[in-house]
C-alpha cells in the first residue's frame, strides 16, 4: 500500500503548545470557547520550525505505532495489527511541500497480500479471494463522502428527484483559467437542474445538520462545523454536532453525526481542486499518451456504484455522484488525525515501481552519491584536456566545485532543517539499515 500523510502543523494547537504559546495545564481544557485565534496559532507555528519538526516526528511515530500497528522496538507488528492489517515492513520518506511544511510518503508491505501482480491476477480467478480483496479495499480506503447525495435533488422542493451522473465536458480536465464555476457532473432526473460536485455535497451537509440540530433554516452549518477542523478530536464535544457524535444515546444519531463530520473534513482536507493546480499538468513518463493539457490525476473521476475490478483487472473503488473530486482517504484517519492524506492499494499495473520511486524522489535528487561520482569522473576527464593543472590544484578545484554543485541549488525549508538537527535522517522504516561506505 502507498500512504501519504500531510500533518497540518501550521495552525495546530499542539505546535502552538510546543512553541510555548499555550500553557501545558490549559491544553486539555481548550474548547470552542477559549481556542487561541487562528492568526495567533499561525504566528506561533510559523515562527518556530523546531516545534513543527517535533510535532511532525511525533505524528510519524504515532502513525506507525498506533494506526499501522507496528512495534518499533521489536521490529514486528503488534498482535492486534493495525488499520490495514498486519504490516510486514514499511518505509517512509520525508519531504517538504510548497508551503515549507513536512509530509511523508510511505510504502507498506502487508502479510497475506499477493507478492506480485501476476500472482494477484491468478488469485483473482477465485471468487472468494476476489470478494475478500474487494472487501479489504473497502475497509481501508474510501473515494466517496459518506453522506448520501443521489437520492435527493437539492432543488426539487416537494417531490425530490434522484440525481444522476453526467459525463463532464473535456474542458473539466484542463486548466480552469477564466472559468468561475465547477463543471457540471450531475443532473436531477425530475427537474433537470444541473449540479457541480460542491452543490450536492453542501446540500447533503445541510440536510444532515438540519436533521441533527432541528430543521431550522437559520442554522449556519458552516458555523456549526468549522471549529471541528481546528479543534483536536478530544475537544469536539464542545461543539453541538461533536457532542452528538461522542455521547448521544441514539446510535443512528451518532452515526449520522459521524457521517456529517467525516463529510465536512473530506471537503476541507481531501478534495482535488476542480480548478486543478500546477502539478496536475506536469509532464511525466506516466502521462505520455494521455491528453495534452489534461489533469494527470484524471479528475473529475467517474462515479462507480460498487468497488470492482474492470475488464483489465484494475481495481475501481466505489465513488458516489458528487464525490468526483474526492481524494482517496481512510475514515479512521479522518476522524482521529484530521488532515490531508492519500491511501492506495497498489494493485494496478506499474503502481509499485512508480510509488517506490515517488516515495524517495527528493533524496534521490539531492544526495545520490552514485550520480555525483559519475559527474565527478566526467569532469576530471574534461579538465585534463582543457584546464591542465598540478594534481593537487586539480583536486582542489574539483572538490570545491563538487561542494558548490551539491549545495547551490538547495534551499531547505526550516522545519526540514530542524528535523535533521533533531537527529532525524529524512526517513522512517520498520527495519534498521547499515551504511554502505562508498569511499571504502
Ligand atoms: Zn430536481
Ligand atoms: Zn487536477
């Protein structure tokens, strides 16, 4: 499996505490009434990259210990396993994203999973294996916001009609320059109104909140739900919906509150922008042959009623109408570590190779000794011809330019520098590694 987690360190209450802005004895009493303002949390976190790196390191350890279920000391999974089953091995590479905050990509190898794609193809001939595989997929990754969107048209008032998917125009996959509205991806079967994904998800949230808090049209559901994004889950009970989710005696209401909260967090953490962003149009070997100028992540994605294998035995995960832009997520992670993340079972052709490369792309560019040694040899050969010098001068020249070449283009974000200063090494793995001493 391939898992990416981007802990939300800017504005985090924990980082504000580590930065000395929130007193320790107040930390557990923080609720909606006394949460430090967004601006003051942001200032605290952006001024203290060491606090950000400490928070990140802690999230990484908690994630692999509690969510993945690995006993780091014993180098084996806990007997209870974790959210994805029992993990045989994992490796995670750390890097900074555009705003300078740290995130990680990880690869997890699971006990009981087929070892190769050919083996998977063979095993899938068995109906029971196929059924188990599909239910495993549904248990670890979701491509739909949980609130229902198809049954009730947002604009039919008296006799709500069903909403059906509409194939988006090819324009929807390209840069959104000049367009101000999300592409039409659905239509009501009764009144024929057309909708973008946001219309349907917002309508489902409005219905869910009204059902939980009373059908009062004056309820501002954004105001009811927004604090959930900033408060730690332990303090959600200070918000009406969070209180229903944690304490209501009626299980159906608890489940509805959970679906409302998860949907809201998906909207805030895990939606691909319908306007797309720069990396959507980056060329790579993987996108060769696809439409030029089309989003390489293929958003908006086509809805699918159930999780299944298509004709090429590629896994297709269930996706609701209205969830065309939802990035793969885990409901458990969303409710315990509300942050942007990505989960993939690597069962598609070429997935494994591409993901491993992606997980470690940053280190490869920066510290690959093998590439530097090759470049060094080429330059020594060239210098011998055009810049004749005594051996010690030639050597000095080479070392200086090598150091310059290896450092001039690097700017390391402060949290990453802090991570290294705190003794981190840019990765985290289930097993220890021995250094390979190239010089010897
Ligand atoms: Zn309608
Ligand atoms: Zn895109």
